[in-house]
């Protein structure tokens, strides 16, 4: 018997809800197409607070330079996804381990990692919950 249940889109797996206030920085068109995004509130500038932010980077330096500014625009309960080329593609120096380390250095914690498409991986970051202890061998939260 055939499976009649439709598979979920990448955006659904990411937890992106229709109508979310969102901003995608440096997102390649092929990656955006692969996500199957719902209708979103997509302002042209990063002002105010956002439900969903997505940063596409190739180097650890780019991630360090851009992550904090986006983090500061993330509403409580929101999510900041970071994507980088998988398997060293496009000359990246990012891996899941280094992405987690940068996120923790900048006071964010990771949860879900998934495949965006054949080139891009995605890792979800959120604000740490007050009072919760986070233990990750790749990173340590400040203070």
C-alpha cells in the first residue's frame, strides 16, 4: 500500500509558520526554493523584532560578524537559523561543531540541524532559557 501522507517541506520541519515576521540574509535562490517557505511578513530591513531569521554564511568570520546583529532582533521564543555549505563546499570553514561554538560564544543555543538542499545545511539557534543549564562539548555560554 502506498504512503498517502505528503512529506513535510523543509520550512515545516524548521517550524516556520505562515505570517511569521522574517528576514533572510544572503539567502541563495536555490536554497530559498528548496525550503518551500509559506507566506511570510518579509520587511526589507532588519528593524524591530522577528519570529524567524535566517543567515546564510560561508565562513566562521562571516557568522561571527553577522550573527549578533540578527540575534539582537530575535523576539523571545523566536528562532535564528544559520546555514552553511555542507562538506566543505564553496570553500567553507564551517562545520556543525564550529557553528555551535560560534553560537554559544554569542549567547545562543542550538537544537535542530537539517538539510536545506544539496549544498546547504541549517542549524536552529534560540535564546537560552533562564535557569536552564546547557552542556555542549562544542561551546560554552558566556558568564
